[in-house]
């Protein structure tokens, strides 16, 4: 019996960068894409306490709708605008393209997995929920 070693996937980490000129950032989400497994999803979270400590002048309610939009576009929610109507590969490309906005994706990273949803969970826990230095 042939055992599969997994399928390729790509991911990017979303970072909140309120003041681009300072270069300070906080991880707020992850997007995972696997073409062979037909999977694209994003998960986001905003730690309001950490946000208040780093940037007390930034209202978290101004950030949350943008994070929700990332998840909606990744899921293909047609009410999220024209990008959400694209095929999953094009949506991932759009979601992971460099930007100079307050929420910026990292460079795209790759790996091999058998369960991209589990990989998204792991990446989210490790890169977004885990406290800095922990």
C-alpha cells in the first residue's frame, strides 16, 4: 500500500502595522491555501489588551471589520466583493499580495500537509495566539 506523504500548501501571516514608519507589528491572522486539497481559509483574531498596550490610540473596532473581510474573502463569501468571487488560487494570491495598508500579509511560506484545516489551526495557535516570547 502506498502511503501519501502529504500535499503542498502555502500560507501567509497577517500583521497589524498601525504605523508603518515605525515597523512595529502584531500578528493578527493566517491564511492557508492548498490547491491539490482544494482548500483556502483564513482565521484572524485581535487581542484588544495587547493592542491597547502597544497602540492605545488605535480603536480595535476600526480593525475588526478588516480582519473579518479577510476571512470572508478567503471563504468565497460573494457579499465580500469581487475578489471573493475569484477562484481559490486567485483569492489566495490577492490575500497574500504585499500591501502598505495597516494589515499586511507576510511573505508566502510553503509546506506539506495532509490536513490543511489542522495546519491552519496549528499555525493560528502558534503564530497568532501564542504570546510573544512564549
